[in-house]
């Protein structure tokens, strides 16, 4: 709903949920995530128009991300609860960025800038609460370095390799991860992007000249690192050290 309303410049907060075709306002039993979609057989109860699969898919993956957050990060201490709520907020931003960029090949400023502000404020909070201002400086450095690297690629390729929106995502991820997990997320994003691009070209869904949004790979890799990053990093270094 957020993704579609952003594109149409509709209010996210003031307007009630409604059918995008006949504008019928939806009542509570039409708004149950996933379940309502299947009860209504994927159609509006009034005009019978098909409801996009985007709704249940986004609901499913959002629920899955929140469940994983509970499993990996939930704790009852005040400090952990604040961190947990922060993780849910950033995850919500990343999901919107993922879907919007995948659907429209754009990064919405209405989402990316608030996400950057929230992440920056949280880093400032961490610096004060832990009395370690290196947390803030290293995150800012990671954001500037990654954002600058992406900007260099944008200028070098004249936006053929990636767009200015990817620069903003890079800045956001730098603030969110810091330097160590950020490297793993970027490596994984490029790896997944290369694999999926080759598959699409092999099956003739894309060509070498086709534009493929990089934002979904950045955000998708970020979720993998959020939940399984430590395992992947440890595995990588174990393999690397054994190789030496």
C-alpha cells in the first residue's frame, strides 16, 4: 500500500485503505494480511477486479522479516528493546525501498531521506549512550566511502551502471552497518546481482543493454547480513585462513 501510494502521491496516513479501482473503502475483515487476499480469491468484493499479488507477497515477507527479528534480536532489557524497535523501523524502510525500486526502478526520496535521518539519529544516540563516539565516526566514514564509491561509478558510467538512488542507499547502509558488515553486504549484493543478471540473460528475459535495478540486491543482501551476517563472515574467514 505504501509503495503504490508513494507512486501516486497519495497520503499514507490520512486516506483509508480502499480498492485502487472502484475506490471502495475496505472494512476490517478485508484488511487481514494474506488471509483476506485468499478469502476474497484475489479480487475486490465490489468491482471484482483482480488484486495485485504484490499485497500478499509484501505482507508475507514483512511478517517473515519481523519474525526473524524477534528470533534473533528480541530481548526484554530497555537497551535491547530500543535496538529491536530501531531494527524493525529500518527493516520497514528497506522493504519499501526494495519493492519500490523493483517495481518502478526508482528510489523514493520520501523514504530514503527519512531512513537516513532515523539511522543517523540512532547512531548519535548510540554514541552518547555508550560514550563511544567512534561508533558515530566509523558509521559516517562507511556511509561517505560507500556513497562516494557509488557516486564515482554513477559519474563514470553516466548512470548506465547504477543510478543516483543507489548512492543514497549506499549512504544509508553505511550508516546502518558500519564498515565490517557493510563490506559483506556489498560483496553479497554484487554477487547476487551478477548471478541473477546472468540467469535473466540466459533465459532471454534481459539483454546486456537492459537496465536492472541494483537497489533490490542491496536491500536483499542487507537482510541476509542482518540475520546471518556473522555466520557468513566467520565462514568466509575460516575458509580464507585455511587457504593461507
